[in-house]
């Protein structure tokens, strides 16, 4: 048997205060901008996950000195916009799709060649959505029929473009903005739906002139980044598992302090409230340009909804756990407009549909979503398909299933949420490693 299998069963009502690790997206970006800045930046609340550590290792290979004064903290000695050096070996992004796509934009403007590689899962994820528009800016990037590895040819003069994204993607937008730092003229990105604006907010915090509003961003090349300190808020995507768990386990009440509440990230919060969830935001504030708040969630009976398509881009990473909520809610939940889920760490529509059916749920998979009729879940065994969010979602299902749920191969959970099982068990989960 796989030593990374977990068995999740019915625990007890969930109680306590759960300090969620730092936001993965912000951790990636803070490393990259700190590396390109003039001066030394201190990052607090840094996510100690495999994905973010992979990005730190890549930047170290490129000549950036990164110190770890304490757990969750990084001291980045910036080399300036043109201070990176060629690496002797390929740059391994591990499982980090964010890392690879953003680094592709950053490296497109360098004076040296680079090769970005990843693990088996990342090597199957599409990259043309990034490499094609970067090519329009003058970059030369070779792929394996649109898949990694990415061979990036340096010494290519880049020029700004006005680009309308065919599919809303914060990763693609961010890659183009990072390339735009090195481009002559203006780079302007237009989105079909607004996506998270972490990169825009952070570029402004590091002193780069940029104008942005929901659905658009524009900057000129030729400026400089100034070192600044970054406080990374708790990751909303990681908090999502606890929001749903406390919502569906009777008698539960959890507090999640200092969670990032960027409006382009919190679609799940709105979706759960539409389903009847009792989630309150306390002590709203701003930290480093990002909205932050303490979340208080209590058990409440959930009901099915037709998910508004406008929420889809703002909750693209939270659909696996939304499917768990929908599977135990009363009535029918309909999801449309989420075809992007098919090209995440796994085909998340197929992975969740197969796993939920294994537990007795009624779910119809559609090309761009699903139709879920809520009811009771039974026990059983589910595959994670090497996808961290699939794994954590089914541990939440085990809390309310009529028999234990065995979740096969949870080794990838550490990519985004190190210490998840221990933190979950401390507030009332019952997850055993087998």
C-alpha cells in the first residue's frame, strides 16, 4: 500500500482557531519581484510549500541570494532588473504551474538562454497560452508540442503589445506583465473576466508605474523595482477546505485569522453564502496593498444553487472543495463555464466526478462543468491523480461520509499546504496516514 494514502473518517465538531499558511500565489510573486528589485526585501508569512521552494531554488540558480532567517521568512537580496545570470542546469519548477508560467515571462527578456522543466504532472500542462503571446512580444520559446520543457532563447528584444486574453488567466496576464518590464513601449492586457490582481498590486508596491482596474492592466518598460518588505496573508484557497468542513459538520465553529480576501480570489465565499453558509468577515483591514480579514464560519445547512458564471474566474482553484459542498447539500447544484478545470494539476472535472461517484454521489460531468444532486456520501476509495486539491477535498468528504474514505497518494498536498493533516486533525478532523 502507498505510505502516502490517508483515511478520513467522521471526527467531531470542528472548533478552534486555525492559522492557515501563507498565500501561494503571493509567495511566488514576492520572490520574483524581490529578486529583480534594487536592494534587499524581507518576506514574512512565506508559504513553506514545495511549489514556492521550487521557485526560490530557480532564482538561486539564476544568481539571487535568498536567506531563510526563520520558518516562513525569506530575505531576498535583489540583483536588479538586469542582474540575473545564466544557470548551468535546467530550472526545475517541480509541480508549480504558477512558477513555470510566470518565470517564462520573466526569463523571456533576459540576455541568456534558459530551460524550464517540471515534474510528470506539470509536464502535461498546456503552455501555449503563455508562449504564444510572449512570441508576439518578440520572445523565442520552444516547447514539446505546447508542453514543457520550455526552451527560452535570450537576447531577443521584446516590444509591448496590447493583448486580449482569450481565456481569463491571472498566470498568463502576470507572465506578460513580467515580460513587459523588459519590453520597449507599453504592454496592455485585456481580460474577458477580471482575475486576481496580485501581480499588479505588488508591482505598484515595488515602485513600478502601472495602471490597472478589474479586467485590464497596463505598464511601460524601462523603469526599476525598489526593494520592499512583504507580509503574505493566509492563503484563501487553503482556507477553503476549512470553510466547507465547518459548514457541513454539525456543531462546528472555526476562526481563520488574517486570510487574504482579494476580491478576485474569493468567489467561493460568495458561492457558499448563496448556498446558505454562515461565514462572517471580522476585523477587515489591508496589509501590503492586499485586503485581509478574520473569517468566522459556523455549521449551516447548505442547499444547491446554479452557480453564477461570473464567479467562476474568482474561484477557479476552489472548485474541488465546492463539489464536496454540493454533494452533501440539499438539492441540485449546476456549474457551467469552468472548462479551465480540465487543464489544472489534473482534469479536475473528471477527477472529482469519478471520486464522488465512488462515494455514491450523483454527479453528471459536462464539458465545462457538472450537475450535482446532493445527498449522503458513503465510504470508499478515491484517486487523487497527483492533485493536491483533489486530495484535501476528499479528506473533507470523509468527515460526513457514512464510512471512512481512503484517499490514495496524498504526497502532493505539500505542494500548497505543508502540515495540512496535522492542522486539520488539531481542530477535529480524523485523518490517519496508512
